C-alpha cells in the first residue's frame, strides 16, 4: 500500500522486506518499484542493491541489474554472488568477455556452486564459438551471414 503522496507505507526496511517477498512470489517488476525506492533512501546498502539487482535481472532489466551488481561487487570484491550476478547480466547483454571474468571470480570464490560453474562453462563455450573454435557456422545457424567460407569464383 502507499500513501496519498505515492510513497509506500513504512520505512526502508519494510520496503526491502516487501520487495524481497514480491521477488520470491514471482513479481520482479513490483519488487523493482519498492527496492528502487529503498535504494534511493539507502544508496550505500549492499543488501538493498543486491536485492534490487536480482529483481531487475528477473524483470529483464539487465543493464540496470549489471550496474547494481557491479556496485555491490566494487564495494565488496569478495562478494561471490555479486560477481556472479555481474557475470550473468553481462552475458545477457552480450559482453561475454566481462561475463567470463566475473564468473571466473565467482567460481574461484565458491568452487562448489554448480550454477556458477555452469554459467562460466556456457560463457566460455560462447566465446569459443565466436572465435571459430568449432568451425564455420553452417547456413541456417544463428549468426550465419553467408560470408565466411565462401569460395570466390
């Protein structure tokens, strides 16, 4: 609920808790609204920024999610989840070099996290494919332009 001025009822902690609930219930766009308000009031709070980044990622706002994951990771470089989030958001934006760097850091910090390792493997496969490690793309494959491997007559 919100007051007549559009400000949600309660304080920053209430907004954070409700935003986390909304995210858990599958409503990331609604969570983004509350968590953005909380982050405006407490911009240095890493827990708010990380929850906001998660909500933004789930809402498909990958650029905004990357910025918030980056802010958390820069404030605490040992935060493996922020490094992971930075990496997966970068991958969604097509920046696989940055993705590989931050996913590798996350894996180094938590080698037992299979989802970290799986994301890193996928990013590395994408980088290798883009570098031609698996041969030329065949007609009909995503990214095929018809230019590579054509014979000149």
